[in-house]
C-alpha cells in the first residue's frame, strides 16, 4: 500500500461532479504553481506562470501537450494567505464529468496526488489556520438544513466556540501553573487563602460549561431537525395534517379508517425549524394483520420521537382509543391538536380530555383540512422545543455530540475541584482534576496539553534561571 505523504501537493474536484455551467479543480501544496506551469497557458503568451500574482484571476487554456483541453480561468492564492496556508490553485473550467476528470487526471499526471476526503480542511487545521471545532463547523455549514443551522455553523467557523473554550483553558492552565510553581518554590509563592480564590474561578467555569451543555438539545434539533411523530386513532386527520404542513398531497387521505398502514416520513422547514415528520398508522386494536404491524411501528416511532403530535378528532366522541394513545405518549413532549375544528361535535367532552393531560401540555384547535390553527401550532412548537426562541445572533449552540461529551467530562472534573476545595484537600489534589478538565476542553479545539503547560510555566512564572 502506498504511503500518503501529508506534504504532497493534493488535488480534487471541488464542485459536484455533474453536467453544469462550471466546475472547479483545486490544488494545494508547494508544487501547485509548478504543476500549473506545465498545463496552463495564460492568454498573454509572454507571461510566465511562476510570475503570476497571488489573489488574482487569469484567463487561458489548459493544455495536455499541444492539445487544448479546455479554456478556463485560474485563481491563485499563495500561502500563507490561503485556506490551507499553502499555495492553492483553483481551475475554473466548463462543467461536465468528462472535462473535470480530464483536467484532474492531467493535474495528477504532472505531480499532484488525489486528495483524501476532507484533506484540504485537515491541512488548514494542521497548518494552524483553524482549530478542530472550526474544521468540524465547515462540514456542519455544508450540511446545514435550515437558516438557523447555517448561522450557528458560520458562528462556530468564525471561532465563537473556540474563543469560549480557549478562554476557559487559559484561565485553568494559569491556575495549574501557579499551583505547580508554589509547590516547587513555596518561598516565593504563597498559597494562603488561595483555595477560596480558586473556588470563585471554578464556579465561573462550571457555570460557563453548564451553559454550553444546556444548549445542546436545542442545537441538535436546530442542526438535525425535530423528529416529530403524528399519532391518533384512525381517521383523526393525521395524513391531512402532514399534507397541510408539506403544502402537497403527499399522504393518501380518504374517509376510510385505517388508510395509513405504514409509517410515512417527510421533512419540512417552517420558519427556520426543520421537522422530520413521521405519519403513522391509526392506533387501535385490530384483527387486520397488516394494519396491526403498522400500529406496532407507530408505537416504536413514538419511542424515538423528540415530539409527538396527538390529533384528536373532535367530530366524534372522545373515546377509549384516545385514552390508550395518551397512555402511550404520557412521558413524551407532546402537543394536543383538536382537529376538525370546522365540524366539531357540540357535546365533545373537552373536560374529560383535559383531565387526562399532564399539566402544561399545550392544546390547540386546528383544521388539518383548511389549515386553521397552523400558526398557533408553530408558536407552541418553538415555545416547547426551544424555550420560546433561538437567537443564533447572540447565543452559541453546541450541535456536535463529541463536543457535548468533552464538555460533560470537563464539567465532571471541575465539580471534583469544587468538592476538593470544600473538603479542605491539599492544593496538589486540585491540579489533577484541573488538568483533566483542561485536557477534555482541549479535545474540542484539538490542542495539545503537555507543551502548553510547559510554555505556560516558563512564560508566566519562570521558576528556573
């Protein structure tokens, strides 16, 4: 197996491989300009490719020997002022699978290596232009499913999360360095009263990390969408409600109870919120083997849902089937939708329904057929799932489970520091848990530990001569 050299000049197609107006082949590495000089002839025949200026665009032809492969424009970004901090060249050619691969193969034939997945961003990280959380934000930005997710990913890419994490780590490493210095040189560093001062800082760190962790559920739903399960007894209007949200006749709607016999999944983004909607079979006891399988699948979807929408048919009596469904969803976040408001039964037993609900369960009248009450539903949705609103302009949301796990472990260590201080333990006990917290937070931004600690001790406290 050929070994991959991280210092090779790499190349890849940077746009979708399909017939399109334009396509882009990207190179990064020290040989980018040399490779370009072998295949690109600027329109000004007298111009030496090596003399082309950085951050300029040039028009010309891509050549394979004497054959013109395509006419194109070339963008040159010489390091370190580039995405990877290496020399980067982008060839903008005509789109099309044949053209793109012909030029890519030509670039590789002249000295480049095919890039691994994500290798351009990996080089940006290894060369110090971005940290690990910013590198992950690049992919989150590409994968963003709605405007809120895009804004949050862009905020992380710009370093807002990194700044928070690095600030806490700088403060922690300062305290570790101070304790280590005091233990090594007690004549010059006095630890009298120090634990109380450290406790003040530790409580601030705990609060900051807890706040970041609290944003995870909102952040996850913002990035991935809310898995929303629509349940109700047969003919309650579940499929009509799904179609109303989608704005199209996606689910089959009839007056025949039990039309939906399997789960139907669709995604819709409304007011910046992405809902992964799962329309389920009507839940009831049935002798029909196929329908019973659909009912079991509906119950399974309830288990995995972030939110359950329970549609109650108000054109008929509140029934034992409704009560059984309420028992199935009692522990879930749920919104009760009183459907068919346009033809509600005059003596529908609303009081009996409310007596069966948990305190705080929102109840909204809707008409899935005509769209009445949809705005009220969306208001309650945001209120329930996002505590009223999400403000991506002011708040940083954790969306990455790796970040969440690292924060949770850092918090555990910071709580141990507080327990040690309050328990009157010696100062050297503090450094163990402080270092653990420092390391776990470092996992988020991808920074090392040992070198940072050494540099901190020498730069701030200079215990040796």
